[in-house]
C-alpha cells in the first residue's frame, strides 16, 4: 500500500521558534549589554566555509559599534 505523501498525518502538530535576539533587538538600548551577535557584520558574499565567529580584536569591536553602513541583522528585533 502506497502512503499518501500529499497530506500531513492526522495528529501532526505545527510548531515555530524564534531566537531571543529576533524578538528583542534593542541594540545598546535600555541597559542591554553588548553581545557577539551585535557586532557580527553580515557578509552575504562570503563563502560558507569562511564564515565564523572567531576571536576579534577590540579595535574591530569598536569599529562595529560605530559602523552605520554595514548590515548587522541581530541589532534589530521584530517589534
């Protein structure tokens, strides 16, 4: 007997999830501390194998805090 793969099982439960920073955002607001996600610059053209969250120098952190041209997706919540 062939299974019908066009339907979900009768007791199938839907679910969803979000990360805290997707909801909160609030980069440097209301006493929120700085975290690595806040200084993680999005580089869409960077090959996946070269993407990482390695150690960063303080000068890189300070640059990221002041950077208004780069895209830092974790700084903005879904409000």
